[in-house]
C-alpha cells in the first residue's frame, strides 16, 4: 500500500495536534526532535490569526510549519521524523485526550513500516536517476572533449606545417591554456608579477600544487639557459609551486643532467610528442602530468615521455 503525501501530512498534523497538550512542550518533544528549524518553531509558538489576533492552534500552526518546509523542499524528512517519534511514543500523560493520542500513535505504528519501504523505493529510484544523469553527463563530456581536442590538434598540426615562428609561440601558449582548461584544470593565463619584472607564460593547479608553465617553439632544441628563468620563477614562488617547461623540439643533451644536479627538483619537461599525445587523446592529460610528477619525485627524473606512460 502506498501512503500518499497528503495522508502523511495529515497524520503529521494529527501528531502535532494530539500527542502533547501544551504548545511549548509540543515544540520541545516533537518539532525539535524532528529537526524543525528554530525560526519555524518560533513561528509555531508565536504566530497569530490575522482576523482574531489569537495565537494559532497547534493544528493550524503545525500546518503552517509543514507548508513552510514544503516550500524549502524538506517537508518529507520532518514528516518521517514525526511519524517515527509517534510510533515510539509512550508519554500519554502529556496529551489532553489520552484516547485520541493512543489512536494517533496506533496510526503512526501502522503507517511507519509502509512508509519506510516506500522511502527505500523512492531512494532507489532517485539513485538510479542520479546514476543515469551522471552517465549522460559523462558521455556528453567525452563527446565535447573529443570534439574540442580534435580542433586543438588541427591547430597544432597546421602550425607545425607552417613557418610563422613568431606566431607559433603565441599559439602554443593559447593552445596549452585551452588544453588544460578543457581537461578541467584551474588555469591562469599569461600574467606579470613583481611590478612587471617577471612575465609568466601561464600556470595551472593540480592536487593542491601550482605549476608555472614556460613554452618554447623554436627550431633549435632548448638549452640550459632557457630553463634558468623558469627555475628562478619557481624559486621565488610559494612552497607548493613547481614548473613545467614545454619545448616542442625538445632540449639539448645538457638539460636533463643539469636538472638532475639541482638540489631543488622542481621542473618537469614536456616535448611536442607529449603535447600531441594529449591532444590526440592517446593519453589523458592529467594521467600524463601525474606520471611525470611521480617520475620526478620517486626517480628524480625530470622527463618521462608519453611513450613510457602509454
């Protein structure tokens, strides 16, 4: 048997009206135990009839409380609690009419098992809806991720085939920012700090750490001097800061040994293959970055290729 919300509400009002005679005691023994908010309990005790000026009866005031809770979407929880309190009630000396109170308690005891089963079914149905909605949202997210990644990959490949070296540098910054944003990293686009003395190509956040990013897209591999600026920027940042140096055409043979010798292992390296692997979704960007961080922390290796992660 399904107990309608109207019947549940009617029984809850009956509980408020009949189990306890004194209004303030009803507030303590019923409403507060059912977790009714204090402002509503205040209204239950003090609201008056606008026509007569007399205080509302427990029945009318109880209906007012449930109306206010329904407007907030939390009526059902309080009704459940009131019925549970009544089903276990034995303080009949508090009622004005013991026989009426016992009849109300008997109704609550008959309804409670039905209501518990009904709530379980409703919870199961709600969880199923939530799972379906989450699955649909995840499918939509993957579609968007695939479409946007394809667009970014097309821009990257087009720039690779071109010869606008100056334009490629700006494109790389923008493309990298958009990639991290697409993968739901908090991103900070290029900015200046220290009264304009430092130019940061970009930054992102992951797992409570901040990563300053420097990009290079030159024909020649990067050398140790290209990393000096980023190492200094990270050193002048907070304790939970690291650096990501992206060089599309890699770096000279001296770069990795130089980073290995550094006391502060704070820089991870990315190359064009890493970037293209993330753009083509051969590997998830977060997975790639986390693998590089593990390699640095556990093996003191500043560069782990996407090839080794896949």
